[in-house]
């Protein structure tokens, strides 16, 4: 009976330790890009805004977090925030809806975040609803691009410069297991 009790305690400690080690292989990767929404040519017409290709620097980020590309189990977008940089007094009330897509070399473009109805009182910062899609193949690439598909409900007389802040949650395998 004593051996069973000791065995049970050892197994419990082992599983608890594995959970703590597993937490060490989970981390966030943050990216920030700029994009410009050009002054309006119409209302209620969808138009695209492209961000420059973003270097992922994933190899170095993975190394800092003691993992490698081949050990990544999943990467998911957890937060996507848009901030108006200029004009300073601008807010997002000019937007009706917005969708964000990701693409990378050799991979299909997919929807990763959206906001179907932008509130009139949104201010100069909005947070999009993120999808639950595994994006590891995109982030493991050397570069990825984001595309915003927007619909405005007001005419804009000036260009609006945005900062696109994204946070990706990374879950890697424990010790390659």
C-alpha cells in the first residue's frame, strides 16, 4: 500500500512539473506596422489598404524563448488594435466596417480579424475581433503581409495614418516532445 501511495505522489509531482515546464514554452510575439487609409473617393464602397511586408524575425524570437520553428505547435492572433496616428484629432467614426487579412509567400490569404460595425464613438483606438485560426505557417515564414479591407460611411478629406498592433500567442512543444 505504501508503494502505491509513493507511486501516486511521484506521478502527481511529475505531471505538475510538466505543466510548469509547458508554461515556459508559451509566449507572445508582438508586431507593429503602419498603414495609410487614403482620403475618400466614395462612401459605402469597400477598398483595400496594404501594409508593407513585415519581417517576422521569428527565428530570433523563438531562440530567445528557448524553442525552434520545428517545435511550434500553434500560433494564434490574440489581439489586433488599430490606432490613428494622424491626423491627431481624427477618430474611427468614418469607418463602417473593417477586415484584416494575412498572407505570406506560398500561402493563401486568410481573414484573421474583423469588426463588422465600427461604433460611432470609437475614438482613435479600435480593437478588432480575432479569429481562432492557427497561423503558425504564416509567422514561421520570413515575412508576412497584412491587408485591411475597409468600408467608410463618411467622406474623408485627408489621409489617415494608422498603427496596426498585433499580438500572437505562441505554444511550443516541451523539449521537442
